């Protein structure tokens, strides 16, 4: 086990202890499952948080979520939960699966094909899960 692995494991262990301190029944905290605990915001709430309250003439929530998805893709699609959550929010804001795929596909030029492919896989998971609900 290298130093980075040890440090990362220590961070995970500390996170487990913190979760237990906040909620003693929070044993076996699964960070990947955390995204399921975050509800999808209604479009009105997204519009309030993403600009319509303070910047009425600015970008709408769907466009802001597309920008967020593009940035997460270019970063290397390392933030699995955040990408799936952003896709869920984009769908709730009126985005179509085709639009989401186009945003991610456009980022291949900037983030590389592996990042684009990973983001597409994550988006597909989120879209399929949304369709089941």
C-alpha cells in the first residue's frame, strides 16, 4: 500500500467516523449510494438557485446544468455521482437524453474520448434509472 493509498484510506475511515458521530446508525456508509439520498430539485427550485431570482435575464437552469455537465466531463468524468446527479437535474429541467448526449459528446475535443465515454456511461445509467421511476 503506497502513501497515497494510506492517506486516502485514512480519509475514508475518518469519514466513516464522522458519519457515525452524526448518525450512530450510519454504519457502512457508501459514498456511491449517497447520490440516491439527494432528491432531484423541481424546476422552480432550480431556476431560483441557478439564476432566475438574482439574474432574471441570465441563463436558464437547463443551460446552466449543461455547462456543469460539460465541465464535469472535461475534468475527466471522475465525479461519478456528480455527473449522474447533474443528468438527473437536467432531465428535471426539461433536457432530453439527446441533448445530454450532445453536450457530453461535444466535450470529447476538450476532455478526450475516454472522459467523454465515461461521462456517456454515467449519463446512460442516470437516464435509464430516471426512466424506471
